[in-house]
C-alpha cells in the first residue's frame, strides 16, 4: 500500500511540476538591456527562427518555445492551430513569426529588418495579458561579424506619450513599418503612430486616427469625422486631471494669424463621441472651468464644465468627469409670434442621476483650466470593426 501511494504521489508531481522553468516579462525587463546574446551559426543572414532560438536560450519564454517547437515544422506562411484556441505563424521569407490568440494566454510577435550595412534589427514583443498586464518589447542589433545580438533602443523607448495615455505596439507581418498605438481615453479613437524604415532605422512618418461618428451636444444629427475637413489633432491635458481629451482642427482659411482656426473638443458620452466644445463661425465656447461648490448644490467642484453658445442663442453646458460626459444642459430661447424672446427652456440629457441639475448653468466659476493645444498633422483611417 505504501509503495502504491509513493507512485501515485510521484505521478502527481510529474504532471504538476513544469518540465522547464520559464522567465516572466518582469524578469526579462530587469536584465535584457545589459545582456548580449551569441547567435550560434548565425552567419551573415540568420533567419527569424535562428535569431528567436538564440533569444530563447538567453530568455526562456513559454510562448517563444511554442513558436520554435511548432514553427520548425511549418512552411512559410503556414499556421499551426492548437485546440486551446491559439495559433503559431511563421514566415521566414518576410522575417516574421508569432503566437497569437483571442484568449489571455501569453503571446509573442517577432520580426527582423535587413539593414543596408549588413546588420539586422531584431525585435521580440512579449505580451502577458493576464493580471497584471505586462507587455515588453526587446530590440536588438545583430552584427554578422561577431554573430551577436546587442540590445538597442526601440522607437517605443523614445516616444513621448501624452499625460495619462498608455501605449501599445505591433510588429509588421509584411512590410517594414512599425506601429505605436496611443490609447488616451476609453471610448475614444486610437491614435496610430507609423514609423517608416529607411534601411537602417525607423523614423516617425505619420499619425492615423480611426474614423468615428459624433454628435453636437447630444443633438439628433450625426456627423462622420472624416467628412468634416479636420487635418490636425491635439491631445489636451488639464492641470490636476489624469485624463486627456481629443481636439481636431481644420485648415486655416486666412493667412492672417489673428484669424482663429476652427476646432472641436471631443469626449465620449453613452458609448458615442460628442462635440463638447466648438469654435467656428456658428459656435464659440468658454472654459473649461471648475465651478464653485455651493451649499445644497449637487456638484462637487471637481467637474470640468464647458459653456457653449451658437448664433441662434441656444446655450449648452457640458459637464465632464474623468474625461467622460456626465450630462449636458441645453438652454433654448422661447420666442413669441412677434419674434420677441420671452425667456428660455432648460433640459437635461444625461443618465438620470440625482446629481444632474440645470442649476450648474448658473454656477459661479471657481477657476478656468487653461490649455494650449499642440497641433500635429494626421490622416483618418477606417474605423476598427472590432
């Protein structure tokens, strides 16, 4: 009986203990920049699998091991599909391989670029999607004379993101462009920073913004952003606020620098984008402001408020919390049959919270939040269907 129990315990250990110990992204991030990697039999033109194998020996990672294991049997462009909903793709000719999945398992992308001087740029992007999310990009220069991978600086390391934004990136399956994604506010279109390859290194080329539809102050009409003539963007950050908001600007209509260029400030509201501040021939806005807390008032003074008006004397007060629209107050003039104004009506478009009030239109201003947009050219791309 004791002998049987021993073999049962031995079998249990064999299936619970990993055959190989792997390192985490956190482990790699602490040391990869200080560690050169010798590429055995690398030669003048090592392919993606040769370089990845050398990386794996220095930094054993489960996802990389799976690419090497299954990729060795694949022809260029073919895939291995695992029953656990992940796949491996290898394309030696185009210098790309990956393990990808719709699940939260560890994943990897790897790519190689050929340099004019005979070197190679080799990148390994490691994704740990479980909590906490820890993504890591390792970037190397391969020297064929020494057959060595030396840590190098990637475009991500020199990228200056907007306050409060987070970054993502992807390596090209085909082509040579490198992409950095800037996520600055949930529900807002992603900014894609495209870096082009000159045969030696990557350079900032252009910025792309996903096309999106929006409303003015939650009114009925919808507009497609790509049809409105916007050519420049700015991500603005207000002092003391952790979030960033998107501004889009149209081209100049006059050579006179005193003529203000038309632009719009956007924020999400009820899963859609809203124009929360508009400066053009028909609209102008004041703010953003923080308002003064008042006894009995449902606002806290932490809200950011935009006051807008149009040439028809309709006013809109947009209340923003954490970069999202909380509610909008519309004040419309009441005009009699003779065209004389006899007052106005006030209505709220919000979520039905007890803190929503038309009184905020008349709140005292505590302080104005100054922002100075820094404008950059961009182009629209089709909205991500996902």
